[in-house]
C-alpha cells in the first residue's frame, strides 16, 4: 500500500498507532479503525499470551524506513503490540459502547484484517461516537456520573450557556417571535450591533448563539475582550478579515466584550472597516453607549437594549439547570425520604433534592442576573455536598441517609444578601440619585427612603449622597425653609465623622426632612435667569455704575468713583437708588421680565 502511494506521488502520513505510511486523504478513516482494532487486538493478546513481546516497540522512524510492527505477519500480534497513545486510547475506549469492535464485549483478533481492508478503501470508516448530551441542550443531563462531578470544572453558568435561539430565555421584547432582530438572526443577516444591558442578562450568550449560527452559514466569528485585547490585536483581526473577504468572499463577525473599556482612539479603529463592511461589529457593554461608545461608531451600529431578566425567566433557567444536574425538586408537601425517586445520580452518591421554595427565592434574590443565580445554585449545592461527604453522623441536618436536601436557607446563605444591581461608576449611579432627588422634590418620603437605601446598600459613598442633599436644600427648598441648608451641612459633617453603616440613619433623617419640607425654587429660578441674561447679552457687558464703585485713591475720586452714593444706614426713610447697570434698569430676575 505504501508503494502504491509512492507511485501516485501522493504525500504520505505516518499513523501514530500502527506506524504505517498512508496517503494523507486516507489517514483519518484509517486512524478511526486502527484505534478501535488496536484496542481489540490488545485485549485478545492479553487473553491468549500474557507474555510481553520480545521485540522492542518502535514509536517512530525515518520516512523511508519500515517499523518493526510492519514486518510482522498479518495474523500475528503486530496490531496488538502496537503502541497506543494515552490521549487516543482513553478517549476512544471510554466512548466505545459495549459490543463494538473497540469495546470489551467486541474485542477479538479478527478485527485486524477488517482494519486493513478499511485502510485500502474497501469500506467507509465508522462514525465517531458522539457525546452523551449535546452542548447547549438543557433538557439533557450534563456529563458526569454524580452531581458533584457535574459541578466540577467550568462554572455552571458557562456549562449551561444555550447555543440556539430556541433555548434562549427572556428578552422577548427584542428576540421574541416576529421581531426584526430574530428574523435577521434566523436569516443569517447580522447587522453591526451594540448589546447594552445589565450583567447577566444574556449579552454574551446572544453573541455565542450568533457565533453558532454564523458557522453554519460559513461566516467567520472572532471574539475579543476589551479588558485584555490591544489595538494591535484588533488590527490583526481586521487585516485577516480583509484577506478573507478579498480572497474567499467570506464575511467576518467581530465580537468585542466590554467594548466600553476601549478608549475613543481604539474605537476609531473600527470606523472605516465597519463602514465598508469588512467586519460586522457586535459589541457588548453594561454602560450607557451614549456616553461610553464613540458617537461615530454608534451611528454605524444598531443599539439593542436588553433588560434584566424577570423572576419567571430566572426560574425557568434555574429549573433547566436543576434538570440537567439530575436533581429532584420537592414541593412544600413532599418529603425527601424517598430515595428511590432521587436525583438520578449513581448509587455511590446520595440523591440530591432541592426545595421548590428555594428555587423561587433564588430567582427573586438574584435580581435578574442569570450568572448570579446559577453561581448561587452551584455554591449552595457544592456546600451541601461537601457537608454530606465529610459528615459521619446520619442525623446531621440537611445531610441525612435519605439524601442531600437544599433548603431556602442554604440558598440565602450562598448569596449572603439580595444581589442589588448598582454600579457606582455607571449609569445606575446616576439613575438612582436622580430618582432620590425627584422623590424628595415630590414629597414622597417612602420613595425617598427606598432610593437612599438602594444606593447605600449597593455600596455608594455616603458623602456623595450628603453633598447632593446640600445642593437639594438650596435648589428645591430654598427660602421656603432656610433651616434645610443647616440640616444638610450637619448631615454631611455627621457622615464625615462616623462613616458607614452608622451614618445611614443620619442621611435617612435628612432625606425624610427634605421630603416633608415645603418647596421653593424661587432662588434657583432667579439665579438661572441671571445666568441666561449674561449668556445672551450681545456686545460688551455694561460697566459698573460710577456711584457703586469704591474710591480708595484721590485719582479715583476725581474720576467720579463713588460720587452721589447714598449710604443706606444713614437714612431713616427708604433710599431710592439704582444698583443695576443702565441697560438693565427695571429688570426683575425673579419674575423674568422688566417691570
């Protein structure tokens, strides 16, 4: 067979198992059969002759030299003694089902001639056995014998990431049936997008689904993270995309995670290439793209706003994860003593149960963040499984002989507290302080306390809130209650003295006082009118009238500075005197017009 390949001037490739040199086009089919038959022959040889081969195995040799295994007769143990690399041997031995030539029940020495027949093209190579469950299919259980093994490795949120739109949960407003974006994705017509939404709402998952669909249509998909990628990395991807488009007519989709971390000059790198269609850009960000993404780049992309997931969607995601792990959900009236209907895991591990109320509680506590919900579930499971493994007493709470039971308290313990979405440097920071300001202005003391707590519990600096209250005291309360400013300054000083968490009640007192106080924007409006007057004035600003100027020197007095000025305390009756420039005589900034 090697001679025939040489006559056809076909490049030869050496099989790493049997050391035969074969045409490159046949090496894959040969390797499939050779690995299974090698396992079968090795098993038969072990039964017939426990004696090790006297010949020393040869793993490699010069291209034109035959290996010792090739010199053995057809019916000998050449294939049985052929070295099998651990990587190939382990993977195929585990994948081969019983009864196949590579399995234990199908191990026989007669498989060797069949393998040689497949090498010569007599029959097609057997199909490679597939995994037990396809990635991304949540209905199928994760690989692994026990729940503990299924939780090992990657985080649960990454293992259960869906790969099709049918498995995508939530965001029906932009990805529901008959929506424009869904129609484009199903037609493999992907426009440049900016995915904007809070953490854990499905931005990266949607990008993975687009990547999976793009492979089916022959589109190239490249992923970069703005947290680690540099400008040169982007340029390399764009250069390769230009070559793909020019030579192969192949499109390229470039996904940039956390695109807001690129500065303006780095974002400008995309502009001409997105404009001409060299790459289709998909960016994901948790920040408001109006502030964090270059406006020129933003005009070339469509912004897709993803909302935080609802509690119902979160519960669906959690139930899929629980089903994939093989865990049984128990209702309020059910007991977990029936181990026969347990988690579906092997008998070496106790069955695992989770309380239905625990799933609902977790769905609400994670605040629409699927990543937080799945990680919280994984943490609670791992903690209880570890406790069950190390416990030596059958009466230990939650770790009985009937199985491992996950309760609502275990879930809460894993999260420690409600997952409050708040970003001190992002848009949520401005959203919450705006809500607090407007609630106090509207005299709603309950809403004011709520938004204050949202900020403080989310980790906001109390001095920032106190500074905003000082501003509010003059802007919205003003002269209606002059003591409000004193309250605000005192609250700021109190927060500065004692800090969190003791100062939270100080801020709460100030916020409630402001919500109940009368409101007046008289001073704020008047000063705004003054600023507008100065900005809209045409020509040079009017000079200060001479009688209002100070005259510390004789020259200035001679020039008329301070002349005819009336010192008000010296007069018992009201003094009629003009204090505005001649051009503004009669202006009333409190009424916004001339008198």
